[in-house]
C-alpha cells in the first residue's frame, strides 16, 4: 500500500472549491480532517500517493465516474428513521384533515441521503391514506447513497424511533447473517421513486408540484447565496398552501421568500 502524503492546506482549498462548484456545499476550514479521512481509503484503492494527484484526476474531466465518487464521499450524511419527530407529527395532522376522494398527495424528500427519511414518510402515508392516493419522490446528489436507499436495508440501530406497529407492518427483521438489520418491505419500497438530482444545478428536472417538501439538514452546508437560490428553485415545485420542512438548526429568516413560518422549521407557501 502506497503511503499517502497528508492533505495540505492548499489541497484542502482545492477540494473546498471543487465541492462548492459541484454541489454548492461550503466546507469550513474545520472540515479538513473530514475531507482527509473520507478520501484516504479511495486514494489507497487507486494507489495515489498524494491528495493533489487525486484532485487532478477528478478535476480533469477525464474520469466522470471518479468525480461522482468523490462527490458521494464528500456529501454523505448519517441519518435515521423518523428524525425530528415534530415534522412527522405535523404531517400526520395534515393527512388526518384530508377529505375522502382528495387529489393525489405528493411529497418530495429532496435530500434523502440513504433513504430513511422517504421511507419514514411512506410509512405514515401508507398508514393514513388509501393505496394509490399518494406518491413519494426521494432525491439526492449522491449516486452511492441512492443505491443504499433503493435497497432498503439498514442497521436496526437506525430504527429506534420507528413505531412498533410500523416495524411489524413495513419492515422485515434480519436473521442469521442479517441479524441486527432490517429490510423495508418490498411493497413499501415500490411506493418510493428515487432520482439523482443536484439541487444546485441551474435547472432541475421537470417535476409535478408537491404538497410537502422535506429539505432538511442540507441548507446548513450552503452559503447564504446558494441557500437562497436552492430554496427558490425548490419552492417552484411546492404548490401554494403546501409545506416546506427544513432542519431545526436551519433558518430561512430575512430571505424574502413567499413563505410563512408556522412552527419551528416548518413553513407554508403563500
């Protein structure tokens, strides 16, 4: 195994610029160990002896697949089922108010990571709405996390907040070699559509409008200008009167957006 020269400040700045241009994500200087740690294994696999050499490869345009791998490694975040319970309580209230025969209820999990969020949404919708009356779209910039999401296979530790009856109805418990894991049922997996979408792209794909958009724990990585631009883009796909959920550590105050705060991290489109 080739020894890798430690990540220099100059190389770190190159990766900061790369991920900002590719995904709009602003990495603070405190993230240097994270960048070094997440890329080190890849450098060993490709037998690079410096981060600079690896950067030249992904910046050259000659290896688009490797560029995507680098984006995946630098944007992946850990998550778990039913994270930030108040959002799901609010969503439950919306669903209970719906009249029989109402139009299709559509939800977008716009930064879905490894899939726990959209499957949590789908469990709630499957519990409270008739079949074929709802849709969930889940998207992320990372091809690698979308692979995990589509598989629906997780460590049981991530399901601590899943209601017991949902675990019984919507998940299969792993046994033998799969002990300590769960598999989201095939029926529920087939109710969620996954797509690779870069929220920082100049144009997003053609999508129908949604009743609810989850845009949680991703804005915190953007600078103010990028954050404003991303939220404006996403809001084009939220119907008037629809709801936007963001992370509890995030804020949209003083951004001049057509939104009214209704609860911490919950906004209604005017």
